[in-house]
């Protein structure tokens, strides 16, 4: 029963429950995941509930789902108490609650999750991390409410996204990733350190039009020398905004909004591109074909 539901269905079930209790009241957010996990599991799975949510010293990972020791029933959700960001802790707890609902029967001894593990998607183990992330994002940041905060056509600032991060009790990175899932704009988020791209995510529209950075399985990508990410001295109070010509981040102009985080030692660059790409006559002839497929076919020498 527990593993027959998708991550989205579990999140929707709990969202409807919370909406029924709180409605549109201001206290609806952020979701109090520790109380929700213990209370819901106690009623839904009384013989196998989440009985503990607590911080502890976890030197090599961010969070874990552990089976209770022999003689006791239930599960414990443990997060790394050394994490300073309340938003990151909240997302980690929701992620582990997702593992409890989705995967505990497949992993009866539990799971341990590092920050890096949550970014790997290309194996069965990494897929379950992606499923737990999908559950956590959907539970903490329901799309209908997020869209009311930032419309899909709006070009948000980092302050706009930071306001959503505060509303939902998550990190700025998590809120930005959630916005990228539904925005109609062509935007790309790049996270860099020491002059190199750590990872990047594109909105669906940006991805379809070839605006993305592939980082997995490739040598490190240097950030452009004229970007804000490469020129921290141009930032004021760790923030900055700059319009770039067509030869900086992409082969087209873009606007870069950057934030340098001393706490995590990385820089977030949010890149907004023009809404519409001016098509060439060749592109117009292929108007009905997906741009990503067109690009792949060209690179592989297909017709």
C-alpha cells in the first residue's frame, strides 16, 4: 500500500489534509513536517509509525531514516544537527519522510542521505533520492500556492524567491528549483564555486531551446570571465545584477542576478534570457519539432 502511491500522490494527499485543517490561513506555511510525520503516520500506520524526529551528529550525511531498535516499533527521522540553515533542515526532514512513505518496505534497515546523493539521478538508488526530493518539494511548496506568489510569466528577483523560501521554510536554492519547474520564462540557475560550475538547472522552456549546462560526466566548466560569478568584487553586500551581451553565458543576451553565499561558499547566478528566440529560416522549417531533438540530431550528424 505504501509504495503503490507516487511521490506526487502522497504529497497531494497530505496537502489536501492540511488545506482542510488550515484553509488559506497564514499559519498554513511553513509545513510543520516533524509534527505532520509523527501524527499522520500514527493514524495511517499505527503499527509502524514515525516515532522520532531529531537532530544528531551525522558526520558524513545530511539525513537518515532508521528502523527503531529491537524491542521498539516504528522509525526515526534523523537530521544532521550541524546544518546551520533551518530551511535545509526542513527540506531534509521532508525528504526522509518521503523515504518513509515511499521506500521503507524496500529498505527495511533504513536509508542514509548526503547532500550529494540527492543530486544523483542515474541509478536505481539515485532515482529513489529524486522521488524523495519530488515528494518534499511538492509537500513544502504546493504549486498552486507558489503560482499565487510568483506568476508563471513573472521574472522574479532573488528577493522574490527569497520571500518564497521564507514562506515555505526552505532554502533559496530549493525555492528557486521549484520556481524553475513551472515558470514559462527561459531561465537558468547556475551554482558555482572557485570559478567553476558545480551544477545548473534550466526551466523547461530554456532546456527545449538549448539553454542549459551539462555538468555530469564532463570536465569542470569555467564560469565566463565577464560574468558576475567570476567577478565577486562587483557585488554589493554579496548581491549584484548585470546585463550581458550575446557572448558571455550564452550565444544570446541575458540578465544575470547573482548572490554569493559565504555560509555555503558558492555563488548562485539566476540567468534570465529573452522570452522568445528569433528563429532563422532553417528553424522555421522545423517549427513543429522539439528544439532539443533538433539539436541532438544535428550534433550526431543526422538529417
